[in-house]
C-alpha cells in the first residue's frame, strides 16, 4: 500500500466518510446531517481526521471533547484497507492532537464482540476500565469501556 497521511477532515471528505461508515456494519452509524454538523461551528468541540492514500480517503476517526476529556465516537477504515495499520495510524494521530490540545484522557466504548477494534485500542495503550450491561441494541450486547490517561 502507498503512503497514508492523516489530516483534519473537511466538508469535501463527507461523501468518502459516509461510504466508509456504510461499508462497515460495526462502525457507529450517524445520519448524514450529523456528519455535516462536524463542519459547522456548533459550539461542540469535535475533531475529525481522515487517512488519505494516493487516490482516496481510506479511513476516518471522530472524537469530541467533554471538558478536558475526549471521547472517541467513531473510527472506521475502508474494508479493502483494513489490517494494514491505517486504523492504528488514525488513532495515534488522534492521541497526538488531543494531547496537543491539552486533553487529559481519551475514552470510548465498544461492543464486546468487536475484536478488531478491541485489539486496535489495546495496541494503542487504551485499557478496559468498565462495562455497560446491554448498552447496545440490535443485537443487545455489553459495551466495554476503554480509557487512556494522557497526562
Ligand atoms: C477497527 C478498525 C478501525 C481497525 O482498523 P485497521 O486499519 O484494520 O487496524 P490496523 O491494521 O491498524 O490494526 C491494528 C491492530 O488491530 C488488529 N486487527 C485489525 N483487524 C483485526 C481483526 N479483524 N481481527 C483481529 N485483530 C485485528 C491488528 O492485527 C493490529 O494489531 P497488531 O498490531 O497486534 O497486529 C477496522 O477494523 C474497522 O474499520 N472496523 C469496522 C468499524 C469498527 O468496528 N469501528 C470501531 C467501532 S466504532
């Protein structure tokens, strides 16, 4: 695979972001209007990054700030690009930017059965810090809570 660079998402990336989200059943699913709001000044501190290859956007990550703590809301890589380090690159770029912004913690929740995502988070140094019983619907499943302290 050719070199991938990670940069801040812009409105023109929206179509590619939606395509990647829709190609991944286990990604968090939002309405297009919720993605559009990423690029509006809504007062909510959000960060959206994309991984860009030679010809296309290969993945994205979205996080939001809650006080100085950041919640990873969604991360997905195009199915053809998975397993090649793109998710790890996106997550590392997110951690770097959150640190630069003075963030003290990165946290997230994930379906217990999502082994690819769990592995990605563990490799990036996030640790399981809790469980929410039957947090997800269709199918019902527990969420595992992960966090990484950044101070
Ligand atoms: C989770 C996801 C973003 C990982 O991205 P990726 O680019 O495939 O991950 P990477 O290639 O950077 O791999 C990171 C680590 O996860 C592991 N991994 C990736 N896919 C895996 C899989 N299907 N099964 C087990 N481990 C997997 C890799 O082996 C690697 O660990 P290693 O360094 O020990 O080998 C990607 O699988 C995806 O888009 N999944 C669908 C969306 C989703 O579930 N998002 C999370 C919930 S919001």
